[in-house]
């Protein structure tokens, strides 16, 4: 096949040279044919040669030997990759992450959790208070008189009031702290600890004052 292609190439090249030479020198080709016919013959010869080269390239690209040579091996499936990943982690005894027990507790971390917990407690308390006002007979004055009739000690009443008001105060002061963070202030590590201490002090002082009223 290679020898035949080489002979065809040499024959086309020889014909092309003869036609070109005849047009340039004015030989018998020019006397028997007009210049337009000669140019048309040259174009046909070029197109034939291009078509032959294109077929040869396409045949070479689609040959089974070339396809096998350039074949890319199939990769592993996603299931096999996941199994290999988990087997590797189980063999190395790595801890799960995120896992709250592997972190050392810090003040900003604890205050962040308490902020969310106080928000949940306040939401639940307000919801229960509204439902009780609708479902339980009587009004607020009658319920207050009922509590007074129990003759509870001042220390117990003060502790109950402090427990009720402290989540509200903490969530309020820490919410202001979060608003300052949204403004881009107090985001450095030392400032986080300083603002955390300020929030705790203000929470205790305001809760003590409101519980004493």
C-alpha cells in the first residue's frame, strides 16, 4: 500500500511539472489548448492530489492498529474510589471531622453555642407563653396572685427571675457584639476574647439589676 501511494505521488508530481512547464514555455500544450483549459487542468490535478492525501490521512487515523495504540485505559469507577478512600481512612485510624470532642474549647466557641442556645430558649419561651395565654383560663393578674399565694421565699423568687432574664440579656448583648462584627470591627483574636468578657460582665450586671426589680 505504501509503494502504490508513493508511485501515485510521483506520477502526479510529474504531470504537474509537465503542465506547469508547458504553460511557462509555450509548448504543444499551449498550441492545442487555451490557457484557461490548462489552468483548469492544473486545478483539477491539485484537487485530485488533495483528495488522495485526505483519504490517506483518514485511513491512517481510522486504522485499528492506531486506535489500539492510542487507546486510553478506563479509570476506576466512583464506587471503587470511595471504597478505597474509606479503607484508607479506617486503616489510618483518623478521627472524624468535624467532631466536637476533638476540639479544645475556647471562650468564643462556647459563647457562640450559648448564643444559639439562648435564641432557641427565648423563642420556645415566648411561644409557650403565648399558647398558655390562649389555653389556660384566667388572666395575668390571677396567675400572679397564684404565685404570691404560694409564699415562696425571696431567694427562690430572685433566682427564678434571674434565670428568666439572663438568657434575654445575654442574647441582647452578644447580638450587639455580632452587629459590630458585621461592621468589620473586633475581629482579631485578642479582641474576640475581650469583647466576650465584656458581654459576660454586662449580662451578669443587667440580669442582677432586672431580677432585683
